[in-house]
C-alpha cells in the first residue's frame, strides 16, 4: 500500500492495529515497534513470518516467542534453512526466495512425491503420452497415502481439462472415474456430468468405448431424462 522508504508508510503507523499481529511480529518489532524495520533488510520481516507459518503448518499450533526455531515435527532436511528464517538477527535471516531455492535443488526438501505430482499435473497438457501414463502410474501408487481432497481439488480438475481439451485419452478418463467414485452424488453431478455428456458426443472411437466401459460407474448419477435425451441418442 505504500513504500517502506516513505516515513509515513502504513505499516509503520497502523500495523500494530491488525488483530493478533504481534503474534507474528519479529523480535526487533516486539522490542521497539514497527518503525524498527526501517533499519533492516526489507525481506527480514517476511522471512520471520514465513518461518512461523512453517511451524504452524507442521504443528497446527503457534510457535511461542520464547522458543523461536523449535523444530518439532518439521522435516530434518528443512531444519537448517528454517532456523535461518527465524534468526534473531534480521540481517542474518535467510530470505524466503533463498529458502524456496534451497528446497527446489536436487535432493532438496521440496523433492517429495506430493510436490512432484502437483507440479506434474500442472503441466499435464505439455507431457507426451508416455509421460502422462507415468504420471497416472504414480498417482495409482500413492492413492492411499495422500488425502482424498488432494485428488478431488487438485488432481481431478486438471485431469478433466486434459480429457476434454488436451487429448488425455481413455486411460485418463478411467482415472477420472476412479476419483469420481469418492465424490458425493451432488458433486459428481456438478463436476463430472457436464464433461461426460460432452464426451458422449465425441467421435473418438477409443473414448466412446471407454465411456461404455465406465457406464456402470456413472449411470446412477444421471437422471432418466438425461439418459434418454442426451446419452442414448449418442450411443445408438
């Protein structure tokens, strides 16, 4: 909202009025107020707040001001850079950009199956057929390890787009149906039915065979009127 170079910047005068802001304030601010950040690197305050966020993500609780740098439940590979985010000396704090850079390095703490799959599905339409099959195989391997919401909210929308617009093909559609079996009926109808109905108009022989193969998994989610008016004419 204003530059930190401005003596009357909003953060100097009004940051203290934000509810619970002091819970996330770095030590220098707790000691001498928000104007103290004028004398330190611009990124130092964000670095400290990011470190507190990391602790809360892994512990579902707030890190007390009397024990900064506590590593409870935080992955060991992340300990050193995490502690540098919470360094008491603002000039010695690791920036958030450098923290992310360290995590993305080969063998870094961001090199996990969850992050790899999240990144992979974001670029799904750029992948070759073999790369898409490899991604689906990885999803199968971890389907019981990751939360259902990860598949419903992150994976499913990207698979639907790829099936309808990116040439995802029958195998990807079959995986869509696998995720769809875990959706409540109203969610299945709102998210999957429109795509399925459009796919029934496809002239792709393999996709049409896949639709018929998966018909037992979807038929209960369609009204008799939709079956009669929209699906049956496309099948005969």
